[in-house]
């Protein structure tokens, strides 16, 4: 279940960043890229926690 969520989130980020890249400014793209990277680091931490603290 978690893997489906991660794949879906990554696909949504790819779509968002593609739209911002072609229709937004370079400053907005850089801001969104940094936000996306932070979000993905948080998702990696969540994935590690799920696998380390199994019940």
C-alpha cells in the first residue's frame, strides 16, 4: 500500500514540475524543486520508519 502512495506522489510531482517548468518562471521552478526535494526526503524517512518499526 505504501509503495502505491509513493509512486502516485512521485507522478504528481513530475506533472507539477513539468507544468511549472514550461509555464512558470525559473524562480518558481527552483522554489518548487526545493519544496519537492524536501517532500521526497520526508517520504524516504517515512518509508524507512515503516520498515524499521514494523509491528
